[in-house]
C-alpha cells in the first residue's frame, strides 16, 4: 500500500511539472537589493533574517551585517527579524535592472543591549502578527487573503498566562474550545461545527493532518493559526471540519543562543515547569537546535480529577547549502487523567437548565484510580529548496500517533431529577496513526502584464486505527443520588471485576484508509489593488474493508430523543471498502479601496466528508421500496463569505469583519431504522468581528465577537428545523493590557479580560439548556530582559459555570509564575 502511494505521488509530481513547465520558465524583470543592518552603536546585526513581506524573497545578514537579493521590480515592505522577532520594517521600491543600495538600516538598540531588551517590545501591535505562509500555503499578506483567520502567538499565550490549549485559544473570535465531548482531546467549535463526533479532526500540525486527540499541549507551540470556513481545497478533508481548521505551528530553531525556563504554581495543586532552549550547533550557524521540555501536575478543583503530564520536543535545522535547508522535529507528550463523558439524557429532568438542577459542582463522577494514560507522538521532517529565483520546493513528512491501553471513561446518564447512573466504557487498546507525505511548489510568474503567485502541491495520507473495546459499549457501575453528601469511590479493580466481556476477538473496530490528492492555488494581481484567487483539489479516497463489532446498537434515540440501551443480540460485520474521487474548489477576490490599509474580500469555499456505503432505499421517494446496500456521494459543504479587513495607522489597528453562509448538502438522513437516504441539509450562517489594536505604545487590545445561526433544514423528524446541540448563538472575548516601556517602572504591566458564551441546548428538544456565562480574568506582571514575574487571577467573580457539554469549570483560580531568560 505504501509503495502504491509513493508511486502515485511520483506520477503526480511528473504530471505537474510537465503541465506547468512553460510557466516555470517565464522570467521577470528584476532589480538587486543591497543593504547593511547595524545596531545603534554601529555593530553589525549578524545572522538576522531579511524578508519581503508577502513573498518568498529573503536573505540572511552575514557576519559583517551585509545582505543582498534579486527580486522583481515593485514596492515591498522589507522586514528584518532577530531571534524570531520583527525588529525593523521599511518600505522599499525596486526598479528593474537597477541596484537599490539601502542606507544603513539601524535597529533601535545597541549590540550589547539587544540581548538585554524584551525583543517583542520593539514590535508595533505585536499581537496582530497575521503574516503566515501556511494559511494560504503561499506567502500572502493578510490584506491580500480572501479568507478570515486568527493567529495566536506564544507571546500572547504568555501575556494571558495560558497553561493549556483551552486558555491559549480563549481569545479567538467565535471559537468554543473544550476538552471534547468525552474529555479525551481538544473539542473546538467554529461557525456552528464541532470537530467532536464528526469523524473528522480539524487539526493540522505545520500544515499536515493529525488527530485532535494528539494536540493537547502548548509547550512546543510557536503560534496557532485558526483558519475559518471549510478549507478542503488547500488542506483536504481528512483533517478539516466545515467550520474551519486549526494549524498548530511548532517552535523552530533560529541563529541566536536564547533560552527561557518558566515555573507556574497556584490553586488546586498546580505545578508546571517548562524550558525552551535554542542554540546554534556549530560555529558557522548552519546547524541549529531547539529543545523544549514540560512537566505538569494539577489536582483539579473537584475532589477527583488529578492530571499529570510530561512532554519533550526537539527541532533541528541544517543548512545544506545556500538554497537548501533540512529540518527534523519530534515531540512526545504523555498525560494521565480521569475521563468523563458529557451528561446524557438531560431531557428526563424537569428542570430548565443546569443551574436549577443543583448537580454538585465540586464533586466528580469519576476517580483518580481509573485515570487513563495516553501518549502522543509526532515525528516529522522537511526539506526546503530554492529551485530558482522564482520557484521553491518544500517536501514534508509527518508521522502522528495517539494511543492508550485499558482506558476507562465514565458516562453519566440521568435517570430522573435525583438519580444518575454511573456507566463506564473501557478501551482495551486504542491506537490512531497518521502518516503523511506532502510536496509543495511555490512560485511567481508573469503572464502578459499580470503578476501571479502559484502553489502546486500533492500529498498522500495513510490512516490506520485499532480499536479493541469492552462489550457491551456501556455498563452500569452504580446509581447515585445528586443529593447524597458523598458517592461511593470508584476503583479500577471493581470496574475490572464488573466489566463486560473482554474485547479481544469480539469488540473490534479496525479502520484503514488512504488519500491521494493534487491541488493548486493561483493568486493573480489584476492590478495593485485587485487580487483573484483560484484554488482546487482533486481528492481520491480509498477506505479499506473494515472489521467491526456491534453489540446490538446499544445507543439509539427514540422519537422523543431518548437515549437508551437496546437489548438485541451482538453481531460481527465486515464493511466493504470503497473509493471516492471528487473535486473541491475555492474562489476568492480581494479589492483594496485604500492600498495596503483597507480590503474588501469575498470567497466561495468547499469542504467535504467521505461517506461509507450503507443500507438505503432502492427508490428514495418510496418508503416501501427495497432496502439495498448503496454507495453514497461525499457529503458537501459550500460557504459564501464576504467582509472587510483593515490595517490602519501604520499597523496600529488591525481588524476583520465577515459574514458567512455555509450550506451542507448530501447528508445521510435516516428514513427507516438503520436505512438512509442522501438528501439531508444543514445551514449555518453568522457574523464574526476581530479587532487587535495598539492605541499607544505599551497598550494592547484584543477583542472579538461571533454570532451563529444554524439549523437542520432537512433531517430526521426529531431534529427537523431545530438548532444543533452544544452550539451557542453568541460568543464574545476581550483582553487589554498595558506595559510600561520607559522610566524606572519599565516592564511593569497589567491586563484584564473576559469571555462570554451564550446558552446552548443539550439536545434537540429545546427543554434543557446550559446557561450562558461571563468569566473575568486579570493579570499583573513585571517583565525584564533576564526574568519575568507574573500573577494571574482566573474567574475573579467565582461564578459557577459549565462548558457546552455540561462539564463543571473552575471556580476562582490564582496562579503565580516566574521565568528566567538567558
């Protein structure tokens, strides 16, 4: 199978080269840019990076402070970065066949002081760093990109004292981030669609697909890019949901020796230690290394719920020549924590919401003794090569694994107003694997008088999983009363003694699929203010035959939406494999009424989900027609979005406002028990606002709002016309901070913010909701070149609230941290 994938990739590569070779050969009129970068005391800023914003063109400052590069004529924003921070930005005009000799570019610090300043303070509006090659898979400026997205940097994570993925992404407009429906990964809802329970993960790592269970730590993240809307044209379907995609960009080495060790302690037994060390590995700095470690322990705010975690990550870069860089990176993350699924059967309660219900907030339904140990592994490599002045190549490979053995998660099911069944599910062996190889070619060419940026790519993905589990799915441990002052402690030995049949040979699900895709994206400058993007992906999906076990369909919904255990005999089945080939397009336009300051954008984007064969009617219009096995089309989601982006006052105000309308069609709809037709429809539309500002030096503001209206347009009777559960209409976020940058109190700062999430339904019956909440947080810090002290106050109002899956969240929490820098 792997040989077939590699052979197919080679054939696609040859085809792409043959088709696009005429374009690759086109030349452009060029000029030469020559410059020198120094500090205020006249010393060269050796090994700094020089790049033209929104392009592939760049250079490295040599030991004498000099750089030069050949670029097409035009106006550019030249950016100089040091230690991964942009320290200078300067507009330049390049003329064909002429040398542009820049005067000395001066970084506003002496050579000795540059290591003795907090480099991020040199940046304007530092939390609005939206430029990223991975978002469009090509160097494209924010105001040239016809798509809404948000970027959360590691500096902002430090600013808000984030200690996990949920707090790190708390300021993404319109996003709801949780531990997932079953507490076993990162559940992220965007634009009315969740990556939980959809069969897809909306997670990628450095642009390559991974499972959402494998992303639960931030210690090795440089930034997180939240790309809104169905993005299958550029990222495929195996790692996207219709609401958007989350690209987790890991830390990479740079030319300077730097490091930071951070320790955080506080409420609920929090102890967290991280270290980030970057160093050149040889004298000429052609070999670089970066190493990150993490250790965490937290008892949790409930009587049970202890979490321990260890992580290690390394990233190596080798400059094999002036045109070639080879990178290797890997990370290992292991965690132990008890898992609790979402609260089921809440429709049986006579109460209107969780607040009325009176379920104990500080008491857990599980136990530390039944904690699950899980290991996530990522191993990747990448080769970047400059093919010519116009063209570059990037070849990437990633192996992603997430697995655990003997994991137990508790499944609470409401019996009535006073009683809850504590059920459990055991996975004897659960193992998920992604192996991905990807080839991208980026280039620039001129067609007539039109300048173009182009991406040509192909990738191959092999996914396998092994799922050995207890049968039946859910077993009753006991029934407890919510009014009891305490509940019987759970022990692993008692669960093992009361569990259902061992899964080996019975409760087996094995799945394997592979995907081969070829894709392209072309951005044409119709004028210096008008951009047209045309993108598309041809996707071939192959699902292998799948062995599965069904213990009698244990979870079903009746006409009233009740979830019950159905007592019918178990069965073994072998699902036949299937193939699907489809095309996913993307069209985007951008017009800048004020060049490089205001843009108006619109897009049409597509996403899809491959659907396995199942039972259907031979004549969908006749319920009495024969039931046969039917092969279905891929489910499709189509988005229309328009909005505006601004970058005003020399970059001090950045904002995106967008309206989207997503229509999902070709959903399977159950017409008779376990018999389907493919005419289901779902609609999701809304508005998102994202504002990042730096009104005065040292003062930063981040604010966002999301409104979402969704409904089942055509579906089963119990959900027809209703809103999706677990999906709030309104989400808002706000954060502001001020840091003194001068005088004796230089480095002292304060910050405060809030998060609001509207009420959500727990089921389709509109009879039980999780209340809305507003959580207020604050921070104080003293940031110096060699150390940083910080205090964080979470949930200052000490409110009692739950996430969208009815899981209790932390009351007031106090954290203190100290960092040492070198």
